[in-house]
C-alpha cells in the first residue's frame, strides 16, 4: 500500500504550469513538522497536483497556508548534466484540503473539486476531532505491549 497523508504549511506559493497536451499541473512545497525532539525540525516535501485541483491550488493557496494532502509517493529519476543519475521523491496528491481559515491570497473557497467529481469541505479542523488526553506521554516503557 502506498498512501501518504500530510498536514503542514506551504513553504512558497504554488507553481502552476500546463503540459504540452493542456493538462494543469501545480508544484507545492509543504513544510511538515516532525513533531518530536527539542528542535522540532521540519521536512519540506514536494507535492505534485494535477488538473482542476492544480488550478484551484494556484488560485486559492499562498505561502503560509495550512493544507492537508492525501496521495502517494512517487520516485522518478533523471540523468544530470554530469552523467550521474539523480532521484526525486514526490507526493502525487489525490486530495488537497485547505485548512486554517482565511486564505492569505484573498480568496476563501468553501469546497474543492476532486478529479472524481465529488466535493470536499475546506473547513476541516483536525483539532476539533482530537482529544489531547489520548496522547499523553508514557514514562515507563515496561508497560508497552511489544
């Protein structure tokens, strides 16, 4: 199974372009906190979005906006100018949800169209569904079930 789910903030504005046969494709970079350790470092993950979702991302998203991404990992390779083989790992998005209130670029979409034709609400707030008490730190690892 190859499924990826990310929640993070856009590190830069989406870059929209069109393929030779007219399909829209947007490249996003999502900053995702690792969520552990004292430094709380972030990973900057490349996300590729296609067709109508790509156009929606370009129209309604901007640097700093919180998004949820659902998709799959895809590894591609190419030959660099020096003859070496280089590899890229991207998340190919099936679904992008706009999170966190008003959009910094001025638009405020209520729903986003999936390529399958169904709509998805953009007012999802993961904090509404999470009980923080369920995630308390365990001081004694002798009670772990494995």
